[in-house]
């Protein structure tokens, strides 16, 4: 315990000396999360970190995921503070995971649409599109089953691809060879 307090004091001193010292902030956040008690607690340290690095997606991701353990309302408040100003794919993927755990399907679809509006053209957005397409297929199939309980047997459902992006490439490849 004494060793941990000394480490925290050293990290705080390093941050005081250089507020842009990312390694010191990482260590300080790690110590706050490990301690769980004491002052300042994780929330206070996260608040200081996001004040210092307001556009650091990975800090917001960690803050959102920690906040979820404290309660869905608190986590949602954290995510809502940063989503529009921090165009981070990792942040949005974390938020979408949160949405899938705590929100209605309609709210999840709206969240995916917001994410795609903001990040859909990013070259690394493939996983975002993959999840969105899988969700749309799932919703379509649920609706078809509701309308016709025999839809699965009669082949009226969309196939649930393990990797829809790869399937799309395979199907489209012959079209581009012509």
C-alpha cells in the first residue's frame, strides 16, 4: 500500500511537471483503476485526463468502459459528452457495444447510423459496416419470421454470413473481371 502511494505521488509529480506526459497519465489511470478506493478516485482522474486530452479516443474509451461498471446512466453520460467531438472508430465501437447491452434495437440502429454518418467513409470502418449489415440482416429475418413462421423453411430469410464483407468481395469479384 505504501509502495502504491509512492508510485501515485511520483506519477502525479510527473504529470505536474509535464501535463502532456502520456506515459505518466497512463500509469496514473492504471493506478486509479487498480486502487478503486482512496482519493482521488478513478472518476476524478479520468476527468483530469479528458480535460488534458479532450480528443484522446482511447482515454474516453477507458472512461466509458469504467463508467459502465458504475452504472449504465453514468456510462451513457460519458459517451454522450465525447462522441460528436472525437471521431474515433474505437470509441464508437465501444459505444455501440454499450448500446447493444443496454438499449432498444431502435436506439442501437440509430447509434449505428450516427456512427456511419460520422465514420462510414473511414478506411478502417470495415468492422463497423460488417456489424451494421449483420444487424440489419438479423432485423430483416426477425420481421420475416414474425410475418411468416415458415419463412426459414421456405428459404425466405437472408443468410447469416460469418463475414459479410468477404462474401460481398467473392460475389462481386467476377463482375470486375469483365
